[in-house]
């Protein structure tokens, strides 16, 4: 059994979760469920990054204790993951004592080994990004761009990590692939960013007179740890790195390195592709122990133009008031519709534009009309024409052979796409066999053939091919829509028929004499109130 360690960026609970958060977690959940289907031993880690200056500022504005604010907002994220069926194995909260101890152990070691030093700084600081800026961060007009938010001038003493000492190594690791980055086109972006890292070191502290909400430096109690340095360590602290004896955490040596760090493109550089690998190297990690970064794009919002071009796109933001609430989406359209749309309509690594009309269209056409209709017809005809009892007859013809060949090709394409993190491609593979099966019914209609008694074996064989296909399709769909897949197998009464391993998914799982159940719509069409008036 192989191990598969998957993590997502931990969310910053200084507000409510949005569709970008939901996409990342559903993406990770689908990948984790697929790897389990492949027989891997999976550990899926996610959580919240609760420290930082923005949390402290928000708490002050609301008149709350900052710990109370972090706990309150964290509940919103946890509730959403429960609603969307995101099942993780490990939960990281940076206020957890075990994480604090791990961070302080790492800081102590780096300090003792001369990787940290103290110096004074005078310059500009981005409050939004919680980082110091250099002249290279200025735009062509000489000012700092909107992405930095409020920029203030600071003069203070802080602790620094010798990031620049690792820049040449990092350039080599990114170039030769030791630091895995998917999709590949992101690699050039990282190489360009390394040039800046070779000239500056990373400030890893904040003075307590400006920020008290953080992990105290063990060797200098006047400072707390910079939020990014603290947050990145969650990937190893909650995976059992330097954990105490008797801890309930995983065995780090068997779990690490991460097979997939799933992150948004906005935090690829500098945090995950610059800071993090250099931090790991300074801790003693080798090139073979570097994680693989799976970088996804953004969900933008489509602006309706009233014309024929479909409208333009703009970035979702609180200031523009166009942020989509995934919890409200799930309440309105259902969890299956939201999960399906989030991974069906965006190419992993690229941006996409959120469009509720597209969500409805995909669900109604591909799930309700195509797969749902196939399932209903297959079970209902089996019940009506052969008493619900399947049989494996000796009858065979080219049409049946083509169904089996289509399914074999679908499974092959599905696995290839999933292994490459091409989730839309995997769903398209599933849909191709659904279409084939529906065409199979139209060209070989059991409701017509049954009128001729001499065609009884042919009818039974057709119905077997349909029900067997529905079972296979439910297995392939299970990482994406686990509840719906369970319902499909329930209606086929095939809950115990499949071993649960993708390698065992071969033709002939349903045995002769198998009794199917009763059909009930698994994907009821989405009909809006305005459509009913």
C-alpha cells in the first residue's frame, strides 16, 4: 500500500469562506478520495492560520478578544467543509499548543545554527500582505500597487532568516524539478521570483509592541513569529515533525514528503515556492524531501454585458461586493451541484469565471438528463421486463461489445486524467460512457425488442450491460459525488458487490441472479422559481 499525503493552504479566518476556499477544499477532497480508491493510504491535512496582524486589527475594531474572533470565524470554515462533504484526516490550527512547540523548536535550532540574525530596518510595509517591501515592489508609476493594500513606513529592529543563502540551491531545485510545481507553466514564474530572494533575507519576527497575537520567539520574548513563517510550518507540525513521544500525530518519516501541496496561484511566490523550500532546507530536509506544489487558479465573476459576448470577467473581492458565498450556493442548488460545478468547469491551474447559469446547465444536462436518466431507465426496464433479476446470458453482439470497449476506454482515460490532476478530463471520460449507454438504448430499445419472445436473451443482455455500466460509473463518480454514488449503488443493490479498489473494477461484478432495487431520481433537475412562473 502506497502512502499519499495531501495538504491545502490553511485558510485565514479573518472573515467568511468564499468560493475560492470551497474550490480548493473540494479539489483536495476529490483527489484524496480518488487516491483511496486506488488503494493508497491517504492523509489529508487542512486547517486555519489564526495568527497575524489582520486578525488583531479586526478584533480591536469589533471590540473582541482576538482568540474569540479566531474561534468564531474558524467555526464558519469547519461548518462549510461539513456541508460540502469535505472529509479531512488532520486539522491544523496554528493556535494549537503542539504547533507552537514545533515552531519554537524549529526557531531555536535555526537560531543556534546561525540561520537567524537580528538587524534594524527602515522602509515600507504592506499591512494587507504583512510583509516588508523593497524598491522592486513599486510599479511603473513609482507607487505600490493595489495588491499591497495599505502601505506604511516603518523603522524597527527584527529577526531575519538567511533566505539569500539558499537562493542558488533553490534555483537549481526548481530548474531540475526537485521542487515539483504543477502546472509546469508556473515554474518560470518561480524562477523569476528567485532573483529577488537572492538579494534579500526574510524578516521572521514582529515586535510585540506592534503585534502581540503570534508565537513568541523562544530566544527573544520581545518578538512574535511572522505569520507566514509560523503558518507554513503547519504542513509538518501536524504531520508529526518533532512531535513528542506518545503523540497521536502521524509518523512523520513515513508520511513526508507531501505528494500534493494544493495552493492558490496568489501564494505560490514568495511564500510556498521561495520561503518554504528554503526553510525546509535550512531545517535539514534534502532535495528528495521537497513537496510537490499543485497550484490552482482563481474563480473570477462574470459580468453580464447584455450583448452577445457573454460579458467580461472581474476578480472577486469584498470591496467590489461580488464575493460568492458557497454555503448559500449549497443551500440553493444542493451540495452535489456545487461540488460537481467547482471541479467540472475549471481547468486545474487556470482561472475560470463563476456563472450560476452554467452551474445549473451542467447539473441538469450531464447529471439529471444524461446520467440520472440512464440510471432510471436501466433500473425501471430491468424491473418491468425481467423482474429486476439480472442474468449473464450467452448472447453477445457488436453493440454489446462496443459498450464494454467504451467502458474499458473510459476507465483508462479517467485514471490517466485523475493521475494528472485533470478533474474536468476525468468527468468528461465518465460522461462519454454515459452518452454511449444512452445511445445503446436508443439503437437497441428493450421496450421494443421484448415484444419478440425470441429476443429475450438479447433483452436480458442489454439490461445487464446497462446495470453493470451504472455500477462502474458510480465507482468512478464516487470521489466527486460520494453521496450520489452511494445512492446509485443502493438502487442497484450493489453496496457490497465492489471491493472498493479501482484495480478490481472489471467487467462482470454483478452476478447472474442479482436483484436490482427501485429507481428514484438521484439528480432531480434544478428548477428555479422564476422558471416555474
